[in-house]
C-alpha cells in the first residue's frame, strides 16, 4: 500500500486502527485525505471519498490515474505527533527528504545487501520507514513482526534466536524487555536504538552481548534519524566521562546539527544551548498549520532553513554531541513524543475537573506519566472514569498511569505553574507508599 501510493504520486498517512475514532477523524480532516486503503474489517465510514479493501484488490476496478506532476519537493507522507494546543499536528515529509535519509543512513550504519532486518514498529511511528524501505533500497530482506510478538519479550527473544535476523531497531524500553527475557545474541548482530535517550548502563549491557550497537537520534520533522553514534568504539570513553546517556553522534548525509543561543549564534564548546537542525531532511512543515510551521522552521542570517528541535545539547571537547534534555514541556516516553498540553486540555473538558497538569517521573526503573488534577467542588471522579474519558480521544501511550488529586498547584513568583515543584511533590507522593495512587488519593 505504501509503495503503491508513492508510485502513483500520492502521499500516504498511516492510520493505526487502535487509535480513538475522534483522533483518526481529526487526522483525516487536517490532512484532507480522500482515500483509505485498509482491511475490510476496518471499513468504517470516516467520510472519505472511497475505501479500498486490501482483501478485494484483485476484484476492484480502479480507474488509471492521469500523469501526476511530481517533484522532489512533493509530499511523500504525513506523520502525526502530539500537539501542545490539544490537537495532533501532522508533519509533511517530501520525497527529497525521504530519499536523502535512505541514501545516507545505510552507508552510515553499514547496512548492505544480505542483511535481514526485523520490523517491529507500528507504521504510525516514523522509524518504521527505516525498517520497511531501507532493506528494499539495499537489496536486503525485511521480516515483519506481528503485534503480539512485539509486546512479548520472551516471544521476541525466541524469534530472534530462531530466525536469521541480523538487524533490529527498537527503543531503549524494548531493549530492556529483551535483555530481561534473557536475550544474548553473541555475534553478527546489529542493534539500532533510538526514540528516547539511551542510558549508558543499558548500552553497556547490549554491547556485552557481542552486538554492534548504534545510537540513533532525530525528530520526525527532520525525517526519522539525523545522527548516529557507534557505541562499541566509544563505550570506554562514556564510562570514563561518567556519562549517564550515550552521545547523539555525528550528522548523517547532508545534515547539520547546531547548538545555538537565543540569538541563533553558535555557542562555544562545553556550553549547553538549543539544538537546531539544517539540511536536506527537513520537513515541508506542519500540514494546515502555517503559524506553527513558521514558529519552528526559521531562516538564519545566511538564508539557510533551520528547525528548532526543542532539545538541549552541547559539543564536547572530543567533538561529540551530548544531550541534556528538553527545553520545552514535551515528554519522550517509550519512544513516543507527548505534549502534556494535549492531555491537560482533554482532562479539563471533563465536567468534574477544574484544572490539570501532566508530568513524567522516574519510579524505580520505570518512567510513568502522572496527571495532577484539581476537581470541582463535590466532585470526585475515579481513575477509571478519567481514563475512559481520555481514551475516547487519545491513544493508549498518552494515558496517565496515575492520577493525583490536589487542592491547588504550586506557582512561581510570577504566578505561573511551577512544574519543578509539582514534579517534586508528586515524586514524594509516589515514594511515600507502595499502594496504588488511585487508592491513596481516592481517584
């Protein structure tokens, strides 16, 4: 389906059937989608021009498309991510950007013909593009895992041991799951890790299996990955420097990474600043959102188009790019980008909620999404009620694991929400008991 759409000169938008119907309808509306290609069992009417079922392609009569005026700048696909204003935002990627990525990432990580890559990523997550298209471009083979296998650490471990898989791309969360299941592939195996910060101790555990390990970095707005770091050759330095997370690595082909100050001037080595990206991989922008596009995609003094990632980083004296965290409120959880504002907005729409604030905290070896809420007088909704309310419009990965009831939120001297104090207060609440937060706060 993806290849056919691109061949026909169209742009594709991946839709996960597991998403709430309201979210799918919002994505279809923003993207002005005219046709859905999918399985017959998912043939609901979303108001599009037509629905083509994969099962009946052999009997469906499709009119030949006229010649399409396609250029390198034409849109190839749209990927939706969480939006801070309450609605998902669609990132438009051109054929040129996609082609640049596929041409550059293969040589960078040594991916060649004869490789066997196991694809485990949902198509609605843009790192699936590497899994599906890169093997086809290199003369390699792609094995496509089903959803049940992806969620089963022991099943995934057994599959890797039984099949001639040479490459696997996954988030740190999935690599932890595999190691916990006892996976220990010893040789001729390449592990690709991305989607969230890679802890050094996890990287060391993967390298210990004998695998070649690449740490990959990049936002959706810069076409999947923009840099790569070979951990095996740098692990000793990471441990010596007592780095908590792995370096971001060097830019891929036709890509530039810059650490700039508020005036868009380069910062000296060792100084933390905003991480910006320039190059052939930049997105066309956000579909149907020109103001949002102009706020994140700028033109510098030299006329070069640049994108503000929202990440904070610095160059080390050894020439490596060190990641510190986010400069905005965006959360990276299990590889997914989450804007707290989107969850907060939908919580405030609940009739019992007066205000809401969402944060992420470390709890043991896990990260959890926490929703702090202030409810209206004489109202006391349960956690299950709030989750059911959110589940109507948000995907599962954006549902808070815990809800904390508060009488008021901490504020700064200027009267703004103090998220640092909020995080500290809810961390103390989490640490104070081993019981369910739902029970503790009557939510």
